C-alpha cells in the first residue's frame, strides 16, 4: 500500500496511538509527530509519518503488530 497520499485526522491518530487528543497536541508541539494544518481546527497526519513515529516509539509491541489493521480502519484517501 502506498502511504504517501493517505492521511489520518487527529481522532484516528489518537485512537491508533492510544493517547488522548491533548497528548497528541503535545507530540505536535514537541515536534515528535509531523502534521499538516489544513485549517484552524483541521489537522491531518500522513500515514507514513504515523507509521514512522510508531516504529521509533517505545510503544508496546502489541500496538505495533496491529498497525496495518488500524490503518485500514482509519485511513482517509485524498
């Protein structure tokens, strides 16, 4: 699957990473996760960047194993 043109919204990324929206905001502020601000309240994340973040994180291996299933559930094609 080509992830270069696939995007996720904040709710989907929070669910995939199993974190709150506030934690996701902290990741953005700290520069840990690349994002694209489409409008004031609309923030998108490239699937590629989320996958890379997961690979580099200390997240549990259970979550890393489920990444493909989670991405299929939450992916938004633009």
